[in-house]
C-alpha cells in the first residue's frame, strides 16, 4: 500500500473508528435511568427475555393513576443475570413478579432492573433488596 493511501485510510479511518466507539458507549449508558432512587412495583410477567446485550422484561402493572398497562424494563446482560442467581425459565409469562428498578429520568414508564423476586426466588444486582429497594 502506498504511503499516500495509508495516510488517507488513517485520516478517514481513525475518526470513524472513534465515532463508532463513542456511539457504542452511549448505547450502553445507564444515564437515562435514576439508579439512586429505586422504585418497587408488582405485576404480571408478559415477556421475560434474558438475552445479550440487555435483558428485556415486559410486565403488566396496575396503579390508580394510569390503570393497567404493559411496561418495558431493561436489565443487565444474560451473563450478569446468571451470575446473580437467575436460572433459565425462572420468570415465565403469567408469573407474578416484584421488581425493583431505577426509573427513567424522563418520567415515562419503565426503567432499569436492579433486582426482582419471582416464584419465591430473589435475584439481586448489587446490594439492593427487591423487597425494600434499599
């Protein structure tokens, strides 16, 4: 490869690579969630997909203010769930779940899963209790 071509590839490739790295880190940021003020909610599991890069749970919740609705929660990677005590098939559609989560900063429904209890088993990330959120 000629020196000129190498220079062009370097001049264009390096900024493009840096931009991709920035975009990837922004995607995995938890800045959109308030992890310092956890909320506890009970509901019925509609979907519970422990996958990479993020677990997704859809839970039917009911409250006096907004009634019954399906709410989507995001969680850690599958490996993090399994290391924290989750076992395949533990949380299934129709199961009752108590979920502790960091709510979205924009006030919309949903949040980031910090822990949960389902079928008598508690899965906890960090030191927060799914029963108290503390």
